[in-house]
C-alpha cells in the first residue's frame, strides 16, 4: 500500500510539472557551484542513507544525482561526509571538462561545494585519520586529496539554503518549490519572476523552443486565433440579428398593406357582385 501511495504521488508530481523546464541565463559571470546533502538512515530495510548533489551553472542545474549510499553510515556526519566525497569526484571531472572547453574562466579556480554539516566539512579538511572515520572505505577520503590539490573547496551553507535538500528526502511544498526554482526549473508558461534583460531574452527563446517541441502555437498566434474566432462569432451574431430584424420588418409591411387595401379588394357579396 505504501508503494502504491508513492506511485500516485509521483504521477501527481509529473502531472503538476509537465510544463517545467530548465531555464538557463541571467548570470553575470559563469561560475560552477555545487551543493551536497545527505539524509541519514532513510532506508528502514538496510539502514543506508540517501545522498544527493547538484551542480549549477548559468542559473540552472547541469548535473545532479540522488542515490542510496553503498555503505551504512553510523552517524549523520558520516553520511554527509560520504555524500560530499561523491560530489567531489563529480566536481573534479566537471572542472577538468570545462577547463578543456575554455569557455568558463572561473573553472581554473577551486570548485566550491556547499555542505550544511560542519562535522563533514571539518573531516574533509582534516588530513589526518580520525578514529571515528577509520571504518570508512578509503575511496571516500579522496575529497581530502582534491581539497589539498586545489581542485575543490568545501564551504558551509545554511540548511534552508541547501539546494540539494530535495534530492535526499521529501520536503514541504513551499520549500521544495524554493529549491526547485534555485535549480532553474521553472514553468515556461506562467513565469512570475522578472530577471535581467539577458535572462528574460534567454527565457523567451526557451519558451519558443519548448513550444516548437510540444507543437504549441505561440502566444501571439494563439491570441490572434482567439481574437479571430471571437470576431467571427460576433459577425455571425450580428448577421442573425439583422436577418431577424428584416423578417420582422417584412411581416409588419405585409400587415400594413392588407390593412390599407380598398374594401372592394377585401370583400364581395354572396352572389359574386361587387359592393358599390
């Protein structure tokens, strides 16, 4: 029953977000930022935690992941540390890829990973092995090497501003929409924000592309068609009114003609003689 409820919730979410798209543009400078989060002990069957991370460039997400961790974490700090390590591996790959493209000057700087757990941040920046982390698999300690080499930089972010939060657990509607908007996921047909001129231009281009993809008429064309249909309806209404007026006028004219006719034309005697 719980699985069926989850499926129905997913279908309702898909229906509500069928017009949602990733909208890029509006940033003054191209900078890749990353957010990582974890939800400890989320699976009641195996007690494993859920990891999530998202990378944002030019106002929208370019890479994201939500997955169950492969090992059991003994604390929330440990689960956050594992999630940050997974995000750092993706960050290093993305950083090197963008550097090769040569279109993002800031890619030469350490890629910032935001985390909301101070314990995980301290462990990532600590080069020594701690007794509480000795049981963690060695591959998760790669984040320390990445930080030492200047590939990535891990920073603190408030939990309410951690964009990766919805990738680890269910959130209230308002909070979910807040992070969804921060990822650049927006409804193209009912946008409420007014970004910079460049961002607005990019959003209009995205709207046109989405309409072509969905084979929807443009707003101007749709408005023109609706106006044309309304005008045809008004013309048909006026034509019917005019026909009714003409029919009534014809009936009145015929009635007046017969009422004004001479009595010689209106009646006769029983013998067929004209009335003098």
